[in-house]
C-alpha cells in the first residue's frame, strides 16, 4: 500500500499550485500511520464501495483504493478533483480502475456513479462536517457504516449520550439513523497545515430500522422527529413544555402531548434519547408534519 508522507503531500500541492484554504477546510493528512489507523477502524474490506468526501490530495484515497472494491471520491475543488486520478495512477497503478471522482459539493450531490456506497470514510472539512454527515446518511440508505474524522469538539457532540453536557440536536439526529461512538482522537501534528485544535474519529453503524418503527410505516416520519429535536434544543434552558409550545399550539397542548408520550413536561431536551423524541413526535401528530 503506497501512502503519502509529508514530503509527497507538499510536492503534490506545489505541483498543482495548491495553497490549503481555511474556507474549504483544507487540512491534508501527512501521516501514513493515521491513514492505516482509519482503515483498520473503519473495517473497510474488498466487498465495500466507499464514499469519500473531501479527498484533497489523496492521502486517504490511496489507502481506500488499495482496500475497497471501489471508491467514489466527492471533491468540491476542481483542481484537486482533476488531479486525484493521476495521483492514484502514480502511487497505486493497480487500483486505478477502482476510483471514481465526482467534482461537486457533497451537500448538493443527488446521484453517484457506480454501485451504491456501503461505507462513508472521510476526513471531513471542519466547517461542514455535521451537515455533510447527516445529509449523506439520510440520503443514501445503502450506507451501513461510517468512520469520519472531524474536529474533536464536533466528534464529542456527535457521539454524546443523553444527559451529557455536549448532547444536542446533532447527537440526537445521528442516533435516529444509527449508533455513534468516539473511536479515537487525532493530534494536529498529522495535518498540513496544522489546525489549532485536535480531531476525533467518529464510528457510526446504521440501525436496522429507525426508532418508533420500520422505515416503511409504523413510526413517525423523520422530518417530524427532527422538527421536535430542533425545537427542543433551540433554547436549551427551556423546559420541553415551553420549548415545544409553538409546535404544539400552546404550552398546555405541549404538556399534554409530552404526557401522552410518557415524558415529563418539566424535563429538558438533553435528557431525552431519540426514542423519546420519536414518541413525542407521534404524540404531536398530525400537528407536526414532514
């Protein structure tokens, strides 16, 4: 497996005239051991079709094409996207046919080439990590697992359990789709340029079905549950009877719906797991509609 080190990364960037930009969240991995660690933790195998977002200069891509059946790399920077096949051809020529590149914003991608992806493995840009992760796993039901590297603070929020100080809307929404955990931390020294903060690895695995019932009926719609989650965390200090008043049509109506769902109206959003949010959404229906 040919992987990039600090010198190779800088040489590739110089040849392309690429200066990493903060606006695109470009921090390139220059440590091969970090790539090997990500591959091991992800569990990617020869039967997987991997979706990679933000491949950059190809540090992680080279490891993925050597391991997976196919890699679909979505890159917003047209210069980096155009150069990626040549990088794979140079460092991993035997795997050149396993790479498909899409030049696009991952938040706007509606179709992908090749077979449906089974795993998402990526070093996500810090500034869009949460919306990209939630959007892709919501839009692509074929994704059964993910391992993403994000800012450590974001990783801790995504994997936080109910009751945690950092548990919030991202935690609850990710839990709707599956189980997340903090799989490890990564120091700034493995990146070029070095960020000012550490990073974290979030491992996620999809539930067989969402809380409240199977995907095809039997439970509240995802959009309704997410509307309740958003309202609950919009003002964290509010009790749920107050936070959900607008959705329910008043404080008394909110309290009654919460009681029907078996939730204390005086509790707060950070105390509820996603199953409880699903129960509240069901109790509020049909008032809360997708």
